[in-house]
C-alpha cells in the first residue's frame, strides 16, 4: 500500500474516531464540523491531487491537533470508552503525521 492510500485511510479513520468520541462526550454537532473541516480539506486534496505541498502543510496543521489532544488526555476519567477513543485518536494523529512527512518526501523524490 502506498503512502497516499495510507494517508487517506488514517485521516478518514481520525475523522471518524473524533466524531464518534465527540458524540459520546456530548460535543455539539457544530464543534465536530469545525474540528473536522481542515482535515476534510486535506483529505480531499490528498485524494484528488496529492502534492508535496499538501502533505507539508498538513504536517504543520496536524501538530495543532496533537497539542489539543495532549492537553485533553490528562483531564480524562480513568479508562472509560471515551478515554480509550482519546488514546486511539492520539495514536492516529501521530501515525498520520509520520505518513504525511514521508509522503511529502516521496513526492519530492519523484519530482526530480
């Protein structure tokens, strides 16, 4: 499986995991949409027109999501379904970050 497909799969999984987690803890629908909108834009760009610039910009954007989830995890109650989804979300964010970095590098290698 190439990096572009991995990126699409894990980004889609991240959006779904966050939506499910947000619904479980009672986040309003507008909050879910606002949180998912930047990820959905990069998801669609990677699907239709993947370039190194898309992956590079996404790598910086996903760091903001990493910061937010790292601030949320310490305030969670002990081992509930929501806390397990937060940990899954953190794992997916880290995986997507590395995939985006390597996909950008691979795109730049193919240009030369």
